[in-house]
């Protein structure tokens, strides 16, 4: 008794059967400045009538689309995207319980809602981007673009060429025929084999083989629009072998563009290994989502090409995208006969080499692979020059000038200026966003399959990021 009194004086009492004086509200368990409250307000501002029209007045009442959106958005904000984990959280996590209005939706309901409303995710992403802009937290003086590789929901061992699939299909055909013959032989022992069943059920092994055959035939259809030597994955025909995180695997290339204050204003996935083909698309997407004309474009050298330089120049944009040769030329320029040491004489349209010999205009050339138009200059005095072996490996030294090379020179000068260096350093801001998403929230792989669905999943991840930025803005 004395010990009990001593413990009671030292610690607060424990009573697991304690009742509330008044009926509690779930609102009481959520701080006024909690992230879930911000997400609830944002989702309430989204027009969900497009989804609501899909539901019927007949039958069991469904969960409100806004309620399921709140659960998904909050889950993606804190790194929970599994339907099962969200459903479990609705039973134990007060933030999820608050957003779910104390309902407990089944994980299938959550997964089906996400799967059936892929297109709506895009409009929600744009709505939240424009909401950030209205709040004054989406500064678009400059746009930083970059891509990150996320693992596809596909086994890389199941990526095969057309010939490999054809051989596999032949093997499957043989296995199915063997199983059918075996089933025919044991038909007379039907009662013993099937017991109380009707006896006409397809054997599990045969059903699996038939399902595999249909998937292989679907993969073979993909080769009608692609290279036969290319590898197509059986589980996700859109997933490609792309280098990411130091190794080549079945990945998606997830593109993003951010504003000056870190709001993701454009997001989509693709299966291109190179970022070069995405420069124009991501810029146009960002401008469409924000209804803004963005003047400065920042990106790494992976987005550089003469076509991109020309497009951005024609649109009146300041390009801060270094070419691939910019960082390597500094070492090569130590060679006194590097092409940068040849002086161009515009009046006569020729170059003067370091030995003061004339490099004359020779002809125009069009490269089929890159579709570049090149002016070729050639020095005809090389055979009589004693420095020939230092200058060229051929008989005559040539200089190739792409017709848009002046744009590359202009961008190099812009990047080398003091203002350009300071501005280009801000490009690293997007790397910290990717680092947070992939390493802190563990978004290193995708659950959904196909470009359309993986784009929606990537946008959900980016929606989570933007919602947390709104929360931080409101907390100030």
C-alpha cells in the first residue's frame, strides 16, 4: 500500500479505461497548424465533379472523392503510397483518421480510386501549381529542369528481344500442347482427379501457361512500332533499360521543372534514356501549367543540343544550358593547334591557323544522324607545313562549323560571366528536391506500369512535395 502511494505521487496515474467527460472530436487530436489541415483545405478547393459524375445514386453509398484524394495526397506527402498502409493508418493515425472523417476505407477502394482516376491527377497537379502561384510562392523568373531515374515495376530479366520472345513463345506453345494431351489422357480418371468438382476446370498449370502466352503475344505486338533488336519487358512494355544510380536497369526517366522557390511546376515520366529530347516539352509544359512566359532556362548539359538552343533563342529565352564539350575543352585547348586557336576572318570567310596559313571554305555538309548543317573549312597548305603531324592526322586539316554554332558561343559567354555563374549555381536546388524525395521519402521505384500511369504516380509524388511547401509557407 505504501509502495502504491509512493508510485502515485511520483508518476501521473494510468487508467486505460478513463472516459471523456464530453464526446471527443477528432479535430481535438490534430494541431491547428498540422499538414493534414492544409491538405484538407487544398483538396476542398479542387473541383471533383468530373469524378462524382461517374458514381450512381443506386446501391451502397460510396466514399467522397475528396476524402480519398485527401488520404492519397497526405500519404504521398509523408512517403506512404501503399493502399494497404493508408487503410491501416485510417485505423491508428489521427491525421489519417481526421482526413477520413473516421471512416475506414478498404485498401482496394483506395487502389481502385487511384487507378481509375489517372487523368484527374494531372488536373489536380496543375490546380495546386496555380494555387501556389496565387499565394505568391511560385516565382518564375527562371526555370530549372532536370530528370531522375526511378525503377520500374518490372523485372529486368523479363526484358527480351523479338527473337528471344519468338523462341519463348514456341516453347510455351509446346508446353500447352503437352498439357492438353496429358489432360486428354486422364479424362477417364476424371472422378479420381477432380473429386467433387465438375471436372471441366482448367488445370492451374495450363491456365498459367495460357496467361503467359497472351502476355508474350502482347509484348511481340510492341515490336511492330519499335526496333526488333530493342528489348521489351514482359511485365511493363513501356519500361526501358536506362542508366540510373550507377547501373543500367528497367527504369523510367521522370522529368521535373521547378520555380525559383522550389515549387515543382511540371512533372511527367518517359522512357527516353537521354534528356535532350525532353527540353522543349518540359519548358512548354511548365509554361502551360503556370500560364507564364518564363525567360531564363537552367539545365545540365544533358539537355543541350543545337535544336534546343535554336528553339529557346527563337522564343526569346535566356538559355543557361552548357554544351557537352564545355568542361572537356579546357584540357584540350592546351594543345596549341586546337580549333579554338584558329582565328576566323569574317570578311574573307576563312580561318587562319596558328602558323598563319589559310583554312579556306570548302563545302556544306549535312549529317544524317544529327541532321546538322555543317560548313567545312580545309587547309590546302598542310603537306608543306612542318607542323602537320601536330595539327592533324590526315593530309589536310579541316574545321567543321555548325550553322548555329554562334548560339553555343553566346551561351558559353553567358555562363562564363559573373552573373551567369551565380545564376547557374542555383540549378543545384533541384538536386536537393530529388534527394529528399528519393532518400528521405524512399521514392526510388514506381508501383504503377505504363507511361500514362507512371506519369500520374510521379505527379502524385510531386503534389506531395508542393503541398508540404504550401504548409511551410503558411507556417511563416
